[in-house]
C-alpha cells in the first residue's frame, strides 16, 4: 500500500467514525422514544428491551467519540431526527436499520479502519458490529412474539456490557466480546 492510500484510509476512517457516531447518537434517542411508545401501548417488556438497546447504542457512541477525539478530529454535534410510529412499525424499521448496520455499514467501516491500521477504531467498530447483529435478532424475536401473541415469553431482564454494549437476556460469566465480568453489567428490569 502506498503512503497516499494509507493516508486516504486514515482520513476515511475518521469520516466513518463521525458518521457512525451520528448514527449511534440518533439511535440512543430513537430507542428511548420507542421505549416510551411501547410502554404507552402496554408493551412493558418491549419498552425494557428498547431501554437496554438505547444504553448499548450510547456505549457505542461514546466508544466512537473516543476514537474521534484521539485522532484530534471534531466530534459532530447533531440533533437526532426520527419518527415514532406504532411499536410494530418501529420494530420493522429497527430490524431494517440494524440489518444495514450489521451487513453493510459497519463491515465497510471496519475494512477501511483495518486498511488504515487504526486498531482502536477497529475495536470500536467490531463491538458495534457484533452488538447490532444481536439487536437485530432481539427485534426479530419480539416482532415474531407480537405477531404470534406470545409476548409473555419475552425476557423481563436485560444486561448490557458497559465496555462494548453487548446485550444479553441472561448474563453470562463474562462478556463474549470484551471479556468484562458480569458484575459490571448494567441491568434492566
């Protein structure tokens, strides 16, 4: 790789981290609003999941912010924009959004960070990528539960790793991604 290609990858990595930061900050606000909507509609367990996912997305945004700051770049200031619909419609949108992040956006951003040799960006992006896959799975399960009228089988507790945002319905001994001990997990019930 030429010096020019490396410099381009470094610059693109920071641009990607700023974009990812904006997306995660928006997700924090969006999922908090979706939690409120779910609660209004009588879906307490879905509201609980949204609260846990919002916290996880906040951890991602803070991790991304550290990478941006360490690079000496500007942390974007944004005003989150989104629309709150019915919980069922929100879940459909969430599945699409998490799928995009997990299959297109984060893999592309990660590849660029690896090309740039930016290990801290790669770590932050990897944590987000792996967690978004889990969020998509949770949202798919919940939508299936709504459609089959089996919401009572949903978990009533969630755990979020404070280091990487990994989200669990049952706390393992340590986080699968960051190896953080479960005693440090944030509990939602």
